[in-house]
C-alpha cells in the first residue's frame, strides 16, 4: 500500500515558517507583504481557489485583496488594474487567476505583470530564468510538487518520469524542474500515442491532464511514485448528498500499487497555495531589502 504524500500537513509547516519570517522582518520592512489577485468573471472553481488563497494569506500575515472584474470587462480595463498594482507600493505580488473568460487574452495580461511581483512565476522573464536555472519566482504548482517529493524522501537522481500535460501553468515547468533535479523526463500530451505504455515505464508519474480518473491501476508501474495534479468536482449523486473532489488518478485502484501517492484533496492543492505565499514573502523581502531569506522547512533526515 502506497505512502500518502500529505500536502495538507506539509503546507501547514510551510505556513508556520512563513508566519515566523513575516513577523521577524516586519519592522525592517516597514509594512506587511501584500498580495493582489485579479479575477475576472464568476467561474465558481476560481471563486473557491481565490477564497482559499485569501484565507491562507491571513494565516501568515500577508495582506490580500481581490480585484474582481465582471465577465464583461475589457482587456484594457484588466490591463489598467494590473498596471495600477505594478505601481502600488503596498502590493508585492500579483496573481492573475486563470482561466480568463473569452475573449480576454491571458498571455498579454500575464506579460503586463511586473516580473518582480509575478508570484505565479508565469511571466516570460521568470519562465526564462527557470529554463536557465537562474534564481527567480517559480510557478507554484510544480514548485509545490518538488517540495512534496523532497519532503517525502523521494530520490530523484536518474529516475524516469512521465508528466502528462504540457501547460505553461504545470506540465512545462514541471518537466524543467524535474530535469534540473537530474530526472529523465518525458512530457506527454493529447497527441501522445500509447500513453498507457509511457505511463507503465515511469518511476514517477505526474498527472496534470485535466481528465478525471484518466490514470487507472493498469497504467501504473508497480512501486511508482504517483502525483495527482488534477482536481475535478464530482456532482452529488443524489439530492442531500455532497459533491466530492477527484483527481486525474483513480486513487482507490492505484494506491495499492504505488510506493507513494498524493491524495485529492489534500495533496498538491494545498502546496500550490503554500508556494504562492512563499513567492509573495520572497517578493516582499526583495522589495524591502530584507536579508536572510525565509527559514527553510527542514527536510527529513
Ligand atoms: N488557476 C488554477 N490554478 C491556478 C494557479 O496556480 N495560478 C493561476 N494564476 N490560476 C490558476
């Protein structure tokens, strides 16, 4: 039976470390860290994520605000919001919540964010720094996965990994981060042939396909490490019952076969939020000239 990589518990440890760092440097900095989330429209899932991010900010001492535009907002209006936040000294981090409703151009909006405030790590300058292995703000979900693997004691050197999905948000940066940890990486996508065969060869499988239950037990190599980035709301089966969440992996089937597995919920999701907080505190420290960085969360020995 697989060991669970508990993102909820690890995220709580990251929050403790961040809360301490914020309190320690508050006097030197002169103001608390500030995060602004730019949300457009009323996508219910985005509403839940944005609410969780705001609550987590409150727990570590980051001041958060949500700039909520109606779905009818123009590209120019959203761009102007971003430009105001770029110039605002009380704002250290800007997150443009995705997906953006059509016909807005998300790429252009991400490009407008000051790279020093790009706590999502999605600006081309920060993605370029990632590719070059230079310091910079890193995309939160893959950074969260790397932290889960490190704290789970997973040895990555030389292993063979498959990342399913090639988005800018997850798949692409995940592939790069794993390569930089000396993993041999294959990135699969919607045109990949024989996906199941690729999966069965992987010692580490990262599922970020956006397809509920895509990965079943027969796709998983025995003793593989399985990371599930998917999060899908399953409507309640009957009136009076609750909606549930599931990932891209059939958890019940895969758990007995894998060596380690992330649950949904409580796996990658909380770590994405923890990395957003981390990036925001890092951006704040940089802007305020705080030296010493953030106290690291100790790895298991
Ligand atoms: N939508 C779902 N996850 C994310 C995320 O990590 N960042 C942004 N900007 N949008 C998202």
